[in-house]
C-alpha cells in the first residue's frame, strides 16, 4: 500500500511539474507577444509624425504641379509625390509585418534592404538623440528568413544600441559574407556591458535597465531573450563583444544558401 501511495504521489508531482512548466512557457510566449505589440505601439508616434511629413510633401508638390504648366516642373512634382507615396507604403508594410503574430513565412530575404527599411522606422528617434548610423554593406546572398521576425530583431538591437549611447554617438551596422554564412554586426560606442553580465544577457527576464529612459522605454528582460529565440529559429549564431566605457557589438551569423542567384547591391 505504501509503495502504491508513493507512486501516486510521484505521478501527481510529475503532472504538477509538467503543468507548471507549460504555464511558464505559455506565460513567456504571451509576454513576448505583448512586447512585440508594445514595440508597435512605441512606433506609432514616430510613424504618425513621419506620415504627416509625407502628406505635407505630397500636398505641396501637388500644388506645385498644378501651378506650373511646364512639363519639367510637373515631372519633378510627380517624382517627389511618387517617392513620398512609396516611402509611406514601405512604412505601412513594415509596421503591419511587425504586428503579425506567429513565426512568419520563411522566404528569401535581402538583409541590406531589410536593415534600410527598419532604419526608416527609427530615423526620427535616432535623429532626436543625435545618433549617427554608419553603414558598411557588402554584396551578400539572400538568406532564408521571416521578414517580420528579423525586423523585430533589428528594432530591438538598434534601440538597445541607442539607449546604451544615450545621446550623441554612433551606431555602425556591417553586413558581409563569410564562408558559409552571412554576417551582420551592430556596434555602438555606448556605455558597454560589465563582463559578469555577458553570460546572462539572453536569459529570460534578465535586464540591466532600472526603468524607463528619457524616451519612456524601459526593459523587461525579454528583449534579448526574444532576439536569441529568433536567431535560433533562423539557425543562426550570435556573439557579443563589449567593453565598459567603450561600447558593445552584437555579431549575428546566418547560414548562407548553398546556391544563390540573388545578391544585394552594396549601398
């Protein structure tokens, strides 16, 4: 009887532990989803401001085209209107992609174009804090990936870099091809990360942020954990190099396709 009771207790304990583990996984999944929606919400003020500027550009050049009857002035107005409309469409598609749930459809991704599209969303914030962005883009093959997930990854890493700098600094983004991989590095000249914190960076809920910064953005600790999850889903690897007082670099390597006919143009 005693052995039967012990077995029953062990079985119940095992079931309880499994339920707790499932609850924790579900909670983390939902928190990551909420973080994604919060990121979209944080971009709303930026995109609203940007759309207002685009609409003013379209209105002003439409008026210019109507006032001037000569063909060259009208062509110039039409070109500016088209550029503004295309930029607006790019912003809309990017934000809608970020708001989608799920892992996202895997397809060939032009990493250079994806970085440029993401920087469009962060342009106002980077300008506000006087952050320069240096680009070092080499021609690279397209990688297989989810555009929405990779954009979340980029938004998180670039925003973290901006926060590490505070105000007045430089973020350098490098894209290159290595043997069997496409590498993307994001370096800032901010405060750096203490050596003892480096092994904990990708643990869920670990954060070095004490609260919201001047932009109202704080840290839940889910950001880099979610980044690691995205990189793992893309069969990639990430390395972090950091020196306190000098800055931090995140280096991500994605597997390059064995055969690729499509190559990004260096910009």
